[in-house]
C-alpha cells in the first residue's frame, strides 16, 4: 500500500504572518491524520522560516508518524536526535531559495552525509535522502547506507503543469525508482505535485510514499472556503 505524507510547513507560514496561534500546525497535523494521511512532514529550516523548534517539540510528542526534513549539518542532526522523530529526510538548503530547489549532492558531501546517516540509524531513526532522479545519485545513496531515497519531482511537476513533454523525465524517475528498489532502498517521491502529477507518478509501483505540501494546503484553502463563509454568515445574517 502506498502512503501519503502531508507536509504542513505552510500552515506554519500562514500562522507566522500574524505571529499568533492560528492556523495551528499541531491541530492541522492531527486533523490530516484523522482524514487519512499516513504521516506528517515538517522541514525545520535553519532560518526557521515556517516550522519552529517548538512545533517540532510538540509534534514529536504526539503519536503521529513524523518525518522531519533537515539540512545535513551537525547542529540540525543534534536537534533531530533530541526530538526523536520517526523519520529524518536530509535535504539541501539554500538561504534565499523559495523552496527546496534540487536534490542533495550525495557525491560531493558523501562522507558527511554517510556520517550523519549512520548517527541517525544508530538511534533507530529511519533515514531518507532527497535526491534528483540520477542513477549515480542512487548508487551513492546506497553506499551511504540510507534506508530510503526521496526522488525530487519538481522538474516533472513543472513540465506537467506547463503542458510540456515529460516522458524523458518520467523515464528517469522510473529507472531510478526501480534501481533503488532493487538495491533494497525504499523509494519516496516529493516536490511540486498536484492531482495531475500524482496520477502519473502513482502508477510507478516502486514508489511507496508521496510527500506533498504546497498543493494540499492551497487546495484545502480553496475547498474549505465554502464552510468558512457559511459559518461566518451564520453570525452576520441571523
Ligand atoms: N519533499 C521534500 C523533501 C521537500 O523538501 C518538500 C518541500 O518542502 C516536499 C516534499 C513538498 O513539496 P511541495 O510543498 O511542493 O508539495
């Protein structure tokens, strides 16, 4: 059975613009799980742009499968180990990016990432590396000894959104997913997905987990509008 991880970073983004408690990422996480999400993903960025340390602390105390995304640096790894989430996904981070723009450079940072993965594995935390769909990166991920890889689906998502030919990118993703699976790593996919991309990518049997954030939050705001207007009007138009 394939799993859905819901990334709730942008609930925190929305909360932070008014520095209050609404919308509340903790309640949203519980709600998402009650509605059929299998896990909750949060990215604790070094700049703390959306999710804050206190969110991580509260979420890791709940009985909810928690996937923590962090940059591969020792300070973040210490924080991860202190909070003991079920899963950690290592992602690249650039200060001025709008979102995670590409996969990890598992070749250049091989030693460092391998050390971090072994540290996390020794604490029984499932590890995942966010990589581009490149066979060489799959091979290095295996050498690093990670439990899972997450394939960056940003490129195919953009191609699909812009109605461009995506067959070459899809072929690359399929090839990497099959190869990683044959090497014994679990395969996940994430970034930029919407209904159209998920329809295409969910056909790849080796992909076991999909991590989706921005589209789910954006779509929830749109679909939820009906209920909120109805509720507000109950007070105004009695
Ligand atoms: N997976 C990883 C590793 C990510 O870094 C992100 C973005 O934070 C996502 C999935 C979710 O991407 P999106 O918000 O575009 O659905």
